[in-house]
């Protein structure tokens, strides 16, 4: 079962919302009463029903620059397979976990999603198709209710069924211009259950032919040993598209890296035979995991997928170094609260100042933020700092 994910807000006062899911416009004011950006609304103290016994009269506002978190989801026909012990096929498993993770961090990132291949009819090697343009999620309500539009937005993924092959390099190539034009820092998360293929210009020997690696049969010919089932001179034009398209996929990921866009690679069940390929892709994307059996995220079920995506998402969206819009008048009259409970100032396991307007959350307190266990965190000015 996928673990429950709680929404995290870092040093940001969260407004009680109306039925529309939008903050009360009266709350969109800064300390001096000036209007603020509604996409990242710092607000006045919340109504009493929002909870919390805060000492002080001013909520300090975080300087926000949400990153772009973009998902590229493989929907090839093998994604219709149901892994052992699962109630969902791999495609819907990915959709479920993405929804859960964005429920926790969607208001901290601009999230976008594309699927590949684009077409379910005819062209099994078509490129990617964007199903959700980068969108900043609404902040959670004071009761912890997540963005009510999130589930609606992600139902669009359910309109696409697994079909086609795995044109990874073509899908990546199509995304390079779009992702490069986005403002702010962008990260790509690639979820796939097989080796990249569909390159019509590929040339490979038997040991790099997908048919051979998977021990398949073409007609009456067993693809094994020296029989190269990706040889078009023997099996006809088109079989070369089943060559494992490592070099071009790596090249496209390097193109993204050259634009400052790291790529995280997640291998769903089915990628075990192609671990070296996905390792090279993760290394090219600048996200190789050190000290782990694989450089990419190798997941075998929905729980492991949730753990991987949650680690990536919270790591990108949640920081323990918090820059404030402006320094407080007196840094000795600031306190930090997690879910309405005060966090003592402590350089080891609490919080401390780093300069005039940066708060560092340390040790156990930082771990709590990154875990997603904290629903709401606030920095409040007006009372003497509580120290440990």
C-alpha cells in the first residue's frame, strides 16, 4: 500500500480556503499591507480554527522560486502488465504515485507531465505528447486538504492507455526546446519499464538487439546466440528499430544536461535486463546514485516507486535553507513553528540564522521537513526566541 503523504509548507503561512480552493483575497497581503503574488501567497495570521498558538504578530515570508518538476511517463504496451502483488498495471501505478507525491509537494513546484509514445494507433514509435503544461499547485488549506484541482488535472493521464513501443530518444528530443524555455530551474523525471528503442537509424549486433536480449522469437527463429534478429538484411526493414537505442537516448539526456536540466531515471519492473542502459542514462543526466546497486532508481513495486518519487520530489521542493523576503527588525524575536508547535533555536537539531535573512533548519528538524511529516511550518516575529 502506498504510504500516506502529507503536504509540506516551508515557512509559509497557509490560508484557510473557500470551497473553490482559492485563498481568501483579503489574506493576500504582506507585512505592510501590500499585495503579494497570488501564485505564492504569504498571508496574515490565519483564523483561529486553523489551529496553532503562535506568539508574535507578524508572519515572515519566504522568498519563493519554485522549480519545474516535469514527468515523462512511458506508456508503451508493456506498461499494461500488472506486476506481481499489484492491483494496478504499471502505467496506472505510475499515475497513482505521481498523484500522491504531488499531493505533498504540488504547491512547492510547477509540475508538468508528458507521455510517450504519443499515438496509440498506427505509429508505435511516435514522439511524446504533453498532457499537462507546467502548473503551480494551490497551497493546501489550513485543514491539510490538498489542491482540489490536482486529481482533476491528473485524470487526464487515465485517458491514455498503454500502447506502442518505447521511443525514448525521440520523446526526449521533442522536450528539449520546451523544457529549455521554462523559467527557473527545471528537473525531468523519466519513468520507463523497458529499454529505449524505435530508432530507425540504429545499427546493432545481437547483444544489443532487444529481441535477443529478451529471448523472443521472430516467426520460427529463436533470437539467441549469433542470430541477430535486428538485422534488416535477414529479417526485413524495420527490425533495426528494436535495437536498444542507448547512444541516442544518452545524447538527448546530455542535451538536457547542457541546458542545466538534470534527468532522474526510474526503472519500473521490466527494466532489469537493461540496467546498464538506464545506468548510463542516469549518469548522463547528472543524477547517478552513489553507493547504490544501480545509478538509476530501480523499483519493483508501487511502494518502492512511492519511496523513490517521494525522495526525489521532496529533495527538490523542500529546502532546509530558507531565504526570507526581508530580515526581521530584531532576529532575537523570531520563532519557528511546525504544525503549531514551537521549534527551539538550536544549531544541531532546531534552527539557526545564517546571515540576516536566511534561516537554517538543522538536524532532526530538517529531517522532519524533508520527511513530509510536517503539514505547516511558519516563522513568526514578535516574541523572544525560544532556545534549547
